[in-house]
């Protein structure tokens, strides 16, 4: 860069410019440039060239440079952020350092050789290559040693596996049970699996030494050559060529060793399965012989153990069937308890009831086309529970011989559940009676099949066990060539003893369930049974009377409208003699309306009386039917004393008879033990059949044709007496029946009075209207005597 011109040169240039601007025509005198001083560097050397720039141009150019630079930085900031500036600086520094190592300061000549002597560098390269070869050799020798160790380990594993299998073979003859033999077989299979797994691991290790590790050595050689070619260690071209050939020889040796190891691994892999199977097959043959011998001697295995297994399975199935029935019976009893705790005195719809666990009586009602009611549901479930106890007791032969026939299923009463008014299924020979019996039988058998399961089709327990034993003996004779082995005979004796103990235990449980039903569960059900029946009867009574009243509501409204119309037409203008014909016509119309009202009132009274009497008769019939059916069901429930004696019963204390009852027997001259192990007989009287009709015997109710002249005798007539037994449960049934009979009597009397008051009020209303009409007619006609609805006939 040239130095700035001297001040005098600047002044002269300014004057010249001023002369030019003034427009002088004189030609400017050319300025002869003065020689300038040669520019020099800091060290005193002359510069090669002098650059002279126009200051105005520099100012103009550099004025916008700063703005353009910052604009460019803002636009390309994202691009600049991706540039690794520290890395580029490091690379430039490294290259500069490399150049400085190879060149000296230029003082007229260039140093082209290395400063370090070449011989020492070559020696270092040689030592490094030798160290590399030694390291490779050590690794390769280690790999060879590992392969030899693995081969020796394979032989040890094979020897250990064979010795262990031989030891198991010697123990087969000592086994006394099939599980011991099965354990030996399982152990042999585990040994074979362990040997196979160990062999696979060894083969995998050898394959690793034949593939991955040699490749790592070859890769280290490649890395060494790459380092030689990089130039960082100053390897010459001849050295690179030499070391490349040496490395290729080493790689060839490594690959040859890898192929040898791979061949050994492949050989082991091909022989592994055979080495595993050979001892195992020999063991399997001896194992099959041991199983056959043991099975033949003790009845084990599929062939020789078949008779025993079949008999054992049948016996266990028989016991399991009874256990299942016990569980089902417990669920049914819980359902009875749930029904017995329902609210009393309300009509219970089906949707409010808990779900039946085993059967659904509602389906049988729907199938028969009969309306479902809660009382029949409750009685039906109790009936099924009692039948279940009787059937299971008969199957187990749990009852005393003199009582067993009483509790057989055909001896139980055929309760009529689908019809409230009937107690038992009809025994007539007509088609209707047969259809009824078939329907009820289908209900009972269908429910019992759900509760009893296989027991419903089974024979008596002892007969079933006997048939199982006979079949097992026959099968044993076929299997063991006409003989029954000792072990089989002993097994059958043990099985019969087990079955006997199971039968006694099941009988004990059954007796406990029967006692629980009688003492705890069933005493709760009379309350809700008769309570729901009475509530439903009261609701039907009120609904029936409302429907009877509603039958003539429209007709009465029409008559009242006619009455109002007649009163409207009866105006003072009808007193004119010219309106005599119209007045007589109006009187005649009112007379006809009054007669129709009187006739309708009479019909309403008769219809209401018929409705009340039919509702009362229906209630008495259903109440008597449910009482008798419930009594017969309770009579069918086995008593504790009717069960056969069981082990341990001798330790129970016999309940003593009270002194009061003993004195009563003495006074009556009867024996204390006249009933034996049963309940005392008792005749439970019925209820008054026609007592409700007495509430409708007085005016204004019409005469009761059923009572007739012998009304007093009819009113004393009772429903059929029920011949049964005396017990707290029977007494509770009797008391609850009478209680709800009286409760319905009170509701019935109140309904009768309410309807009687309504009918009397209607009649009084008609009489009052009639008097008013007659008075109005007399005033229009000016008469003193009563005429109708205008004369004597009307009165």
C-alpha cells in the first residue's frame, strides 16, 4: 500500500482543480510526478508491488459492506449453524502443523527430506508389525486351546450322561410303584435334555471360535494396513507393499484354522443327536419292560390297571354325584330362606324375587297357560326340597326299613302346584285328569332332575356298588387270564369300605339338612305363604268390586243427564192447559227413567253381591288348599327318628317327654310310646266355608241361593278336616292360616260396608230426586195428592 502524498502535492492538486472549475481556457501545466520512496516491509525488505486505491471508492464500497454482511448473516444464520467451525479450525491447525514438520523457513532453498533419520523410522515400523504378529499369534493360540477344552468338555458331558442313564437303569428293578418309574423316566429325559443343551452350547462356542473371532483377527489386520496407508506413521510405499503381503499370509492361516474348527463343530452337531438317543433308547426299552412287569404284578398301567381304574372312577363318580346333590340342596334351601324373608302383607311380583339357583317354576306355569303366583312358587320350592331329601335318602338307603316305603318318590303326594284351588292331582281316568297329571309330573321331574342330576336315574347305593364290584371282577378275570389277583381283591374290599363310609357320611349330612328344614327354615314360610295369599286376595277383592262398579258408571251418568234434562224442561210454562200434552209426555219420560234407575240399582246390588261372594269363596278355597298342601308336604319331610341308626348316635341323649304330656297320657289312659318314633296324630279342623256370605245376608243384599232355607247349617259348614300329625311346624301352619282368615274377614267386612254404603247412597239419591220431581209436578198442576212420577203408579 503506497503512503499518502505530501501536503504540497495535495495543495497543488487542489489549485489545479480550482483553475479548471473557473473555466480558464489556458491549458493546465502538466505536473511532473516526483519520484516516490519505495515502500518496505517491517523487516526492511522492499515490497513486490504497491497497491494504490482511490479513497472515494474505498469509502463508498466499505460504507455498504457492513450492512450487507449483517444482512447476509441474518439470512444464512441457519446454514452457518450447521457448519462445524471448531472441527474445521482443528483440521486447519493439524494440516498447518504437518506442513511445518516437513518444511523449513524458506531462505532461498526448500528442505524436501525428513529431519529424522529414515532408518530409525523403518525399525520402529518393523517392531510395531512384529508386536502385532505376536498379539495375533497369542489370540490364535488361545482360540486353539479353547477349542481343545471344548472338545474335551464334550467328551466329559457324554461320559457323565451315559453313566447317569446307566445308574437310572439299575434303579428300575427296585421301583414298587408307577410314579417311581415315571420319575426315573422323567429324570432320564431331563438328563438327555441337559446333555443336548450342553452339547449345543459347546457347538455354539466352537462355531463362535470358527467365525466371529477369526473375523475379528482379520479385521485387526485390515485396520493395521489401513493405518499403514494413512500416512500418519510415515510408512513408505515399499513398506506398505511388504506388510500387505505379510498380512495376507497371516489371514490365509487364520482362515485355514477357522475352517478346521468349523469342520469339528459340524462333526459334533451331526453326532449330537445320536449320542443323545443311544443311551435314552436303551433306557426306554428297559423302562418299558419294568413298567410291564410292575403293572402285571400290581395292576398298574393302561392294560392291567384298567379294571381298577374303571371301578375307582365309577365309585368316585357315585360319591361326587351325592356331593353335588348336597350342594344343590343347600342352594335350594337358601332360596327358600330368601323367599321366606320377603315382605309380608304385600303382593310380590316375580321381578322382585331373587333368582332361583337351579330351576325356574315360572317356565312351567307359562307352558301350562296358568298364572304364576308367589304362594305357588314358595310351596313348589319347598315341595321340591322335600322330594330331594326323600329321593336321596332312598338312594342312600338312609331310612329305617319299616319307614323306607313311606319316603319313596311314588309314595309322596302329587301336589297340584299349577292350580291354587286344588290340592292334589286328580286321579280320574278321563283325558283332562291325565293331562293334568302329566303336566304336574313334568314339573316335578324337571325340577328334580336339575337338583338331583345323575342321582335321579341311579339305583340304590348298595346295588350300584355291587354292580361296580361284579363288573370289576369280570374285567379282571379277562385281563389276568381267568383269575382275580390278590391286589385287585384287596382293592375291591377297600373300595367297598370307602363307599360304605361315604354313604354313612352322606346319610348323616342328609339327616342334618332334613332337621334344618323342619326346625329352622320351614317355620318361617307359613307367615309369608298365607300373608301373600291374603294380600293378593284382598287386592283382587278390591279390584273386582271396582270393576263391578265401573260396569254401570256410564249408564248412571246417562240417567243423571236425563234427570237434569227433565228438570230443565219442567218450567212454569207447562202449567198452561195448552201445554198439558207436553207435561204428560215429560212425566212419562221421567217415570221411565226412574224405573230404569231402580232396576239398575237392583242389578248393581245383585252384581256386587255376586262379586263379593265369589271373591270370598275363592279365598276360602285357596286358603284351604294351600293349608292342606303345605301340611302334606311337611308330613312328607323325613323325621330325625325315621333315619337309620348311624355310628355315634348312641352318644346322643334321647329327648325326654314333658311331665305335663306324660300326665295327660295317664289321664287319657294312653301309652306314652303309643306313637313310637313318629309324631302324634292330629286332625286339624277346617275354617268356616260360608262365614263371609253371612255378611251379605241382610238387606239391601239379595237372597243367597246357596244358603237357601238351611242358612244356619250352611254357615256352620267347615272346609275339609286335614288328617295329619302334631308338631310345632304343623301348629304354626294352623295358626297362620286362622290368623289370615280372620284378617281377610275384617277386610271383607269393611269392603262390604263400603259397597253397601255406596249402593244405599245411590238409592237415597234417587228417592230424593223422586220427591223433588213429584213436588214440582204438583205445583204445576195445582194438585194436593202425589201422582206418579206424576201419579200413584210412579209412587
